[in-house]
C-alpha cells in the first residue's frame, strides 16, 4: 500500500508568484506607450539589513519601480535608470554634436540632471531601477511644466527636457529655487521623483488667482503661472513683525503642486535616480 506524500503539492492558486507580489498603483497612456508605477507588496529575501526592511514595512514604505510598455513607441530616462528591458527595443544616446553636447552639459549643471538621457525606441517593456522613494506621473497636453531641479526621471519620447531660467531676479535670489529649474514641454507623460508620498502632494488650480507660500515646498507649476517673491506685508518692518518674511508667490491661471508636509521629515527618502 502506497504511503501518502509527506507534503501535499500546492495548487496554482496557493503559489505566491512574482506577479502576485507586485501591484500597479498609477498608470498613464501615451500615444504609443503606457507608463506604470508599481509597488512590491513585500520582500522576503535575506539580503540587506533585516531590521531596516522591518522598519520600512512597519511604516508602510514599499519598494517601487517604473515600467513602460512600448508599442512602436519611444521614451527617454535619466542616465543609469535602466534596470532591464524586454523586446525589440533599441537604446540610443544622442549627443547632438559638439554644440549639442555643450548645451546638454550646461543644462545638466544647472538642473542637477544627467547630461545624457538615453532614448528607448521599439516594442516591448522597459523596467527602471527600483527605489524606496516616491514617484508621480504628470500628463502634458501641448503645454509645459516647470519642476524643481533633480525631480525629472523619465518621459515619453516627444517631451522636451531642458533648463528654465527664472526671469524675476527676486525669485532667483531669494525664492530658494535658484536661477534655473527644469522645464518639460510637449504632449505626453512625465515621471517625477518626489520627496513625499503622492497622497501628501496638494494640487492647486488657479484661475487668475494668487497663491503665496512661506517656504520652498512647491515642486511644480504649469499653465500661465508667474513665480515671484514678495514681502508678506507692504513694509519691511511689517514683514519682520509678522514673522513670515518673504513669500513665494504664484500668480495667474494654471496648476501649482505643493508638498506641505516636506519640512516635517527629518530626512525625506528621495528615490535613487542617478
């Protein structure tokens, strides 16, 4: 009489597969591509510091990554962001000649992004390096957005990425954003790395209005929105008495994204992008 096996085989429904351990939290469709933010539900390996992994899990922090599906489409990303790719996808780095190389170098120096942004063209899937930080997707419809330096991560192929010079001297010198920020322009999706969870990003829609911010936690503006720095009151002594000083001011019609909880994090977990 045959003895029963010591361990009954698991059914397919019981096997905890890779696909069951990852979930898409946000996605955007482009002309010939789809970008997704994916999260790993948990890590069960023994590599790294187990106490650190337990801490991340206890505070609800999950490992994330960006997946882009191309259907005869194109995308670009920061240099070094690629983790792996599958399918008929060609990788190309365009320097634009000596003049283009110099322009890219200057733009890189002032925006804190990489000099070269590899382009991926074809049909298949592109996976970017996982990170404990946070991502956010932006859709542009024949428009431009000005974002903080160092936040750009990836975008659809038709999006132009470059430096934006703040025209107002006061905003450049006293606004905390510096003379240059990053400009993304065109139609399609953009991936940003952000210093807080997406649920902590407050989006304001302005209609010929003014938004005044005491701090440097605005990360994006788009539409017809002017950025300046103003005193909190009409007089210098009034500003000192109020305790507010200078305020970042956004005026016009469009969107402004704020991270109001940013200053309450001792060490914000920025994504590893470079």
